[in-house]
């Protein structure tokens, strides 16, 4: 996140798969490259919980952030099933 912040001028759009845990955790998984929406290479990927996202953003000293709400049900299933979420972050 610090590297991403160093490349951002004003804002970051964070879109990620999320863990369903209520605790601040980051779950690690092995992911094969088989879908353009996933990793660009096979390897370890991280799925943070929403509360872990907040801790990461505090750690990089982001000034403001909010989770982007879903506007309607015409969204990919991952978003509707709360397995993916997006945040707008002011740096």
C-alpha cells in the first residue's frame, strides 16, 4: 500500500476481494492465472477483511477513505455476495 500511495497524486481506487471475517485479518491464497480479472501470474494473493483495510489505510496515513456503496443489483456476483469491495482513498 505504501508503494501504491507513493505513485498516487491525490486518490487511490482500491478494488479487492475481501475476507468475510469481522476481525482484521489478511488471508493468503494461491491463485493460478486463469482469468483476466485475477492475478497476472500464478502466486500468493491476499484477501483482507474490511476491518484490515482500515488498519492498512491508517498505517499509510491516508487522509480520508470510504467504501463505495453498491448503487443497484446490476453488479457482478462477487460484489453482491460481499466477496469484493471498492474504496476511494484520499492520500
